[in-house]
C-alpha cells in the first residue's frame, strides 16, 4: 500500500483536482471535499485541519454561503489592502 498523503498534500491536491473549470477554489461541502477528507483520514475533522493550514499560511479560507471556499495562497482572490483603499479614497 502506498503511503498516505499529509494533510497539506491532500488539501492542495483536492483544491487543484476538485475545482470547476474557470474557478480557483473549491467549496468544502459542494465539492465533496469534507466527506472525502473524513474518509481518507478515518474520521478526522476537516475544519480543524483546514483552519490550522490557513493559520500557517498554507491555504486561504473564504467564508461563503453553506460553508467555505479553499484556495491555494498564490491563487486566492485578493481584495484591496486597507492602505490601498485609503489611498483610493484620497485619505492617505
């Protein structure tokens, strides 16, 4: 039997493999990610693991209706920084 992927490897592979064409992230519920994670890691909690990976900067989590979206950090949708917004408003 081949060696299991680490949590990080599994999540990164899932993001790349499960996303729909034209999208950069996956919805944890609608993509089947949560159930696949629980099955692969024998009941481990995907929320705890993905939150830890996000804190470590290995993935990006964005809340959406019905769950969250997972992105690779280099592909995550970015918003303006606070400084950019203030500059655009002429306040900095």
